[in-house]
C-alpha cells in the first residue's frame, strides 16, 4: 500500500500526538493501577477503564458514520457507493471480520490484562524497557509480513531507541526479570502482532471502525477474563476517587487508540511505532516535575528523543520507505 508524502506527514503528526497522550497516560496509570490494586485488583481496573474507552470510541465511530452518511447523501443525493459503505461499517467479508476479531483479542483484550497484572508486580524501570521494545518486534514483523523496507536510517533510529532504553535501565543497577516482567513481555509481543494485523485491516476499514472493534471486542474478553479467573471484588472498598481514575484513564485511552490507528492508517508501522517511544521522555519529565523523582539517565533520555525524532523525519521526508 503506497501513500503519498502528505498522507505520511499526517501519520507522523498523529503518531506524535499518540506519543504525547501515551506519555501522560503511563504517568497517570501509575496512580490508577496502584489505587485499584489496593482495593480491587489490576484486572477490574483495566476492564472498567477499557469499557469506558470502548463506550467513548463507540460513540465517536457512530457519530463519524452518521456524519459521513449525511455528507454522502448531500454529495450523491442518496446514491450509495460500495466503497464508502465498506469504509464506515463493519465489513461483511469474513476475512475482514476475522482480522477485527484478532485485533480485539490480541490487541484490546488479553494483553491489557497481562500488562496491568504485570505492571502491578514488576518494577517500573523493567516494565518501561519491555514496553518500549515493541518497536523491535514490530520492525521484524512489518518487514516479514507487511514487506516494509527498513533502510539504514530506520536501523539507526531503532538503535538509538534501544540504546536509550538500555542506558536508562543500566544506570539503575539492579535489573531483574520475574513473573511480572514475563507478563509484560507477553503483552508486548501480542501488541506487535496486532500492529501487523491492524495495518492490513486499515487498507479497507476506517481507523474509527478498527478502534471500536479493538476496544469493544477487547472489553468483552476482559470481562470474561475477570469473571472466570479474577478474584472477587470487594466493592465496598471502591470509592469515588477510584471511579475518577477510571474516567480520566478511559478518556486518555480513547484518545490514544483513536490517534494510534489513524496514524497507522497513514504511515508505515515501524515509523509510527518508533515515534511512539518518544512518549517515555514525557513520562520521565512528568515524574520529575510532579513527583520530584530524579530524571533517568540524561543520555538515555536524549537518545530516546533522538531516535523518535529520526523516525519521524524518515517518514516525513518524501523519500521515506514505502510498503512494497
């Protein structure tokens, strides 16, 4: 799927917006997951947060469909076009339905439960490193299954991102890998698979529809997960402050998912994933400014910023690699 430079530039800007939202969301989720872990557990928190995002995205997707239908009716005086209909409604093609189902399970359902269960058990530094390794797995899968060409600048950008994370992690000394870290790594691997499947689905389906499928279908998976394997929730421990975290993080998640899939529909998977890593710099700055935490290794942060910026420049330039 070839895209022109203007479309790629839109994708880069959307990816930058996603990175900014991610930086804030990771910081805020640190408070939310700790509060809910003390009261009811990470899975109920994740499930309710995702249900909130699913509701918001569902409303957005429905509004987008109605607006597009009105515009289409005005332009074509009631005539229907098969192409426009496929971009705005759930595809009838079984293959496309299957892809949306895979996105819901391996993107919006299982990995969220794994990630937040792992986040409650793992150290934040290891968790951040594993989460940002997504760009490595996406680069490999995109090259194999999407035929995205990785140039030397791409390799340099990914190298800077990995070097930056390694510098931050190594400067902290004691590094461990336990059950929590294993859960986070499993979630990241599933998300990398989702990126590839979503990129293929976005060739024929609107980003809003893919986002809605991911969050609504994923929420169903999470509810089933919580019902079957979760421990009983003592709702008497849940306060108004807990619900406040659900609303705030649900809003952030809905914005993240909508901008992420919109970016993925317009630019190469490896580019938007690399730009997304820049959100870690925002998180570190927030932790320092709000919590008074010491900034991680300055060299590491600089390398992360440089790697994300280089990935953005690669896609912004007219000569950016295309999917062949």
